[in-house]
């Protein structure tokens, strides 16, 4: 794949992540969230451009979300690290672990401060939302993409 294809794919993933997050704004932000766009976090297993795509998509979504610099920089960095770690797996079940755990323990840290909530409760809420999005929606999405014609096009 040449650089232009890589950039177009990354941009498409970024746009999809940001759009879904913002469109579902009432459930995408805050200490009680189910960020449905996190279902895309298994894409790095299939497509290398998903790593920067998810990072940029999260950055844009967090700029629009109104949670401030912690979310803009911290949440986006967590997404980048999780996407990179997921890209190193070949199994979607193992690939779920980085986005679920990093968000549950990382994002909940600053959200517990922003919302003045107990950290462990916030981690539990964020973790449950991540399990729903990444495992509950993301794994079926991963297998649907892999079986589709799109899955045959996507190559790392």
C-alpha cells in the first residue's frame, strides 16, 4: 500500500470514529459512558493505518466533547497506546485487552478528578462501557469485516 492509500484509510477511520462519538454525544462522554466508536479499536489487527486513524479520530472527538485538556491530550494518548498495542496482537479477544484496561484505568483517573467521583467506581463504569463497546460490539464487527470483501482488501 502506498502512502496516499495509507493516509486515506487513516483519515476514513478517524472520520468514522469522530462522527460516531459526536453523533452519540450523550453516551460518549463523562464518567458513565459507552463510547460506541471504541468498537473500531480492533481495526489495528486488520489495518495498520487504524493506529493513527483512531488517535486522530479520538483527538477530534475529544476536542468536540467539552471535557477539556485532560480528555483531549490524555484520552487521545491512551487511545494511541491502546491502538498500537492492539496492532501487535493477531487475536481480537487479546486485542480487546489494551483498549478496555487502558481506558478503564487511565481515562477514569482524570474523569474521577474532573467529576469529583471515587476513582475505583469511575474505573468500573468506564471498564463496563469499554467491555460493551470493544468486546460486545467490536468483536462481532471485527469478524464481520474480516469475512467481508473489505476484510480481503485490508492488509497491515
